[in-house]
C-alpha cells in the first residue's frame, strides 16, 4: 500500500497535464461524529451555572455544483439537509458530576410540573456550503482531492427526548443554529465512460460554533465553540457537465 502511494507521488509531475477542467454536479452523503460543546450555561434565573458537554453523530445529504477556476482548483457550492444530533450529555453542577441529562423547559400534557430533563435531542437543518477543491492527478482516471468548506446551518425543527417517560418533545423554532469550517481529503475516480465520478472523502472538522437554545433557557448570545474534536466521511457521486 505504501509503495503504491509513494509511486503515485513520483508520477505526479508527469501527470500534471492531466486535469478535470469540467464543471460538474454531485450528490453527497455525509456522516460524522463530534464533541459539539464543552461550556457553562444557566437555566432560567437560577443563581448557579451548569457545565455541559455534548457529543453526537450527525448525517447529511448535499447537492453541489463544482465550477473549475484553474486546471486543479474548483469552487464547490451546495445546499442540503443536515441532521445534527446530541446523543450523549454530561452535566456538572455544584451538587453533582457527569449527570447524563440536562434541564429543559417542557410542559407535560398531563399538566404535572416537575423539573424535566432531556438526554438526547436533534436539530433538522437546511445547510448552505461553499468551498474550494484542489485536484491532483494520480492517473488518467484517478485524482487526489483536498479541500476546505464553510457550512451554514439553519434549523427549522427540533426534537428532544424527555427522560421522565421517554416522550418525544417536538418544536418548530426556525433560527440560525450556527456554522462550521471543515477540511476534506479524498480520492476521485472517473467511472461509466468518464461521464461520472465517485469521490469518497474524509471530513476533518476544524471549527464549529452553535448558538444557544431557548428550551434550555439560553439566548442567542450563548455560543458553543469547538476546534477539531470530531471526524467524518463523505461519499459523492458526480456527473460532468
């Protein structure tokens, strides 16, 4: 495997004239795992704050247009759907450590009014993406790809699991959820008479910023930021235009 890789590097200069100077459209399936947040927050008018840590797997579907800027550089712009999930919660307060849930503003249909908590929740998002892709030929049909992209998330509905009776609490609070910066590294291969291509890519999250959620007593001024702390995979099928 390593011999093939190094041989490919030696061949790159001789293959430099091979390029993919064609526009294309593609559809991508994405999956990734992130540590979304490690921050402190206050619920309502309490006098103390909780330390919150959040993790989760997320999936997305994106449609993109790729426009060549130079022989090796392309602009990628896309729109799609992204399901951002929180599947693991750790909460720390002055009285307890690593509690696997957090307090939520929830009104039970029966009218009972204890303090409710959620341990899993998710955001349905419209995503807009823009970035650059660099391609380098390995052979006539095979290319190394590397890129960077900005992703904007706008949530249109949300769902929370209530620990009291495992009820699913659904809300529709449209708002900006946040944004992220990602790097990608992959291999693109021409297929089906060179009219299409297959491109698996590793996703390396660089930076992510999410806004606070009103069901947790948080306003827009609450920002959850993280550097790296995640990874994923994207698989794309594209058609040259």
